[in-house]
C-alpha cells in the first residue's frame, strides 16, 4: 500500500502538505490539492485508519454485548444500535454473553484494551443472579464509557436506558381488571431478572389496588429447560376460572393464546390475553395478540446517542433515560 511519505516524495512536497491537501485544507493551494488527489487516486491510496485512530486516541468503534441474539427484542435493539452508530461514523463489535457471567467478563476484557471507545451492554442473567459488578466497576474506574440497557445493574454508576417495566405490567393488569377479569395469571420466564421482578411487582400491586375479587396473585414461572407449552396448557385446562393472562416475556403470550384456542376458550370473551413485545409473531396470530410494545429501535438509538456523548466528553444531564412502553390493544382483549 502506498503511504503519505511515498506520495510526498514523488510530488516533492512535505508529508504534512500531502495530508492537508487530501483533507482539503485552506492552507494548501488549489493546484497542489488537485496534484495530490490525482496521484492518490492513481495509486489507489487509502488512509491507514488504525494509525489515524491511534493518533486521535480513538477507534470510532463501540463494543456491544447482548445476552441472547435469538431473542427478538435484543436482535432489534442491536439492529438499531448498528444503524445509528453507522450514521454517526462509528462501527460496532458485537459479542454474545449467552447469559454467562464468564463470557461477559471475557468480552469486556478483550475489547477494553483499546479496541473500542466504549461499551453498550445488556447484562447477562448469570451476572444479575449473582449481582456480580466487579468487571463493570473496573470499566467505570478506568473511565471507559459504559451504557447499560434493559437489564441493568443499579449498583454500577453508569448511564442506563430502561423502559417503565413496573408501569407496563401495572397498567396491563389494571386494564384487565377494568374489563371485569377476576382471576388473572402472570406468565414469566424472566422472574429472576431485574426487569421481570419489576413487572411482577407491577402486576401484584395493580391487583392489590384495583381487584375486588378474592383471588390471590397467580404467577407461573419457568425457564428454558421447562416444557412451557405443557405447563401453560395444564394451567388453563385445570383452572377454568382463569379469565385473564399477562405474559411478561417475549413468547409465553403467544403460547397462552394457542393453548386457550386449543381448549375451545373464546378469546377474548372467555379469556383476555396480553403479551409483551411479540412483534415478530404478531402477523401470524389469529386473533391478533394485544401487546406491550417496548420500542427496541428507540432504545438502541438512545443508547448510541448516550455513549457517543460520553466519548465526546459531554456531561450527561440525566444518568437514566426511560423509554415509555405502549399498550397496543388488538383482538385478544375486550378493549381495543
């Protein structure tokens, strides 16, 4: 590859003149700029981005760590992060923790050696369960920009992008109570995560505040190893008094709808169902599922704006940015 020095030698000018000419500096005459650019084009000169970034102490790269690429929500946030970063002249390096604390720690260690200017992270399940913060505290202490989204660690002093998890479940539960639903079950495969705990609390408090029935909160929690479809079907077939379902994860709302229809329950007259951010399957449900929209595109865009502001040395006015969710009522609730 031809270098600035080689271009300068052939044109009999200084390296500084070549550099300024390629960047269209006002300090260089028009004829010289044309000569330099013509020769650069002839030799197919390409700037050495690594050298430029080292000189600027910048990589123009953001490290992104997400817990699960198969999760539609995280996939859409990642799509938004890449799109917004690209618009602002940044690349991204993406790592998957696959819900592992060890993988998350390793990824941070590999990329924090100067490969990236900062990190956007959604915390792994194992990290949250163990409340392990040392690897993130190390970033903060070394002044490496960090933004967490969705799953966050409250004890880590960094910027965060979250949704109103508590209000989302609270308002959904309140709506079903207003429909006249008396026995509402909550389905969850994220009960041990921070977002899951907030949504469960919203559900419980809405029942406590508005429900006039004698039914206690009913929560069905499961993990990836469980047979979710079998559990949901058994629950709905063994308890005919259940007339409302709220799913706080990305899949169990659709499963509840399928099983209710299989059991010949009329949706929404016999039972109302609200899912959580299932936009990837909505076109294929019949009736169309009412959902709580998380707006992942907005979350990703906001996270990029935050991290670049920190990289640029701007002082954030607020450490936490809350993205409002939206209750989208379709055909699985009486209210539309």
